[in-house]
C-alpha cells in the first residue's frame, strides 16, 4: 500500500515517531526511505530542494499550521517545484484544513481525517490502521503494535513497549531530531531497544529521579501556592509541572530555575509562577513587578522580586 513512499516527513511526537516507523516498515525497504522530523510551525525551514530527486512523500501526524495556513501551503508548493509528490497525508487533525491547502486529495494513498468528526481517528496511528484495514492490507503484528503504541501515545499513555521506549528516549534530549530518526528506523525493524536507545532511556530515568527530589523538597506556601527549586537539575518540564499541578490543592507553582539572559549573555536565576487555571497571573504580578515577563498563565521574575510576586499571586487567588 505504501510501497512507493520514499520520503517521510513526520512530527516528532510519540504518535508521529511510532507511526513513521510503521510507514517505513510498510514500504518494505525502510533503510532506503528518507526521513525527517518537523512541526507544523517549523515547515518553513524544510528544504525539499535538498532531497534526492523524485521523492514520493508521506506526511505523518503533520497538521496544517492553524495560525498560518500559508506556511503549509508554501511547503506544498516547494515540494512540487522541487519535482516531488505528496502521496499520503497520515494526519488526524483536520481534513478540511488539508483540503484548503491541497485543493484536492486525488492521487493520495492515504487521506487526512478529522478527529473531531463523529467516529474520527484520534491519532495518526489509528488513521493508518483504519486505512490499511479498509484497503484489505494485512499488516504484521509488529506494524500493528507500532500503530497501537502510536494511538496510545497520542492520549499520553506511554505504557506500551514501543511508546514507552520512544517517550523516554526522546524526552531526555527533546530538541534532538536525530534521536527520532534513529528510533523510527530502529523500531521499523526491531522489537526491542538496542544499547544506544537503552542509554537514552536511562537518561530519562535520571530525570524522573530529579523530579522526585524536587517534589520531595517542595515548600507549601499556603493558599494553593507551592514553591520548588529545580536549579542544577535536568528535568522534563511538561511532566514535572503536571506532577506539581497534580498535588492536592495546588493552584500556583513557583519554580526557581535558570534561564538564559540575553542582556548578560549567560544563564541567571529566575523564578517562574505558573498556573493551569484561566487566570492572568502575569497581569497580577506585573502590577507590582513591572519587569515581570511571560504570558497570561506564567510570570517570570528576578529572585529579588520573588516575595512581592508571591504577595501579588496570593491576593489574586483570594479574589
């Protein structure tokens, strides 16, 4: 079904990596197929003119940029001008958005779908599984396990064999797309992680141990505010903040960490106040600390302004 695909452009989520691995496997010649990772908002950096001639391209988990659809349209134009062809769009985010960019789905082996539609697939992995089934393709157990892991990963379930390995290996160096390429190519062929992947996974276990140390050292400031110190520790910030917000009664997290200061050209200590509620924490803090930065649900201040910021947050929570 995907035997003519010779280039895969995928998003680097667990869903994307596992589904990309499945696509590589389904081509029957995974080692020969080009593979790259990007995000919907970074496709302007993709250079199709650098690809080998005549690529048959499959997009995986790649949505149309919902803030700037013209960026995605420009990618399609550059792909076509370079002599390549998009032959599959394995994306569940919005069929309508893709139709607006592509103009037609004629010639696509796999068409995009809309997860918000009744009965729509919730992941690119599930979309591809359904497409294979509809085409009468009997995928092997390895491929189906990859697609199942992709689907679970899209729901933040990383308990599967493939999804768990990919999640840990990626999150210990989240900006490194070379890892994603390695993972997809490896799991397209192999069921178990090799020593390289095991090392990456072990790095993430160290990060999780750091999380526990940070949680254990937290200070409850009252009124739903908890303070933690993450200085000098590697963390997975998304997971750490989820753990902190999941603590009973926590509404605001004050996190002491380090951030790069452009003016000074080095990292400096910074205190960040974050919340998940629809509160304008930045406005509250900025009223007493004019130098505060961030966005509505996150305010960053210098250490000397921490006490004033805490007082402002406390007053905001009191309503």
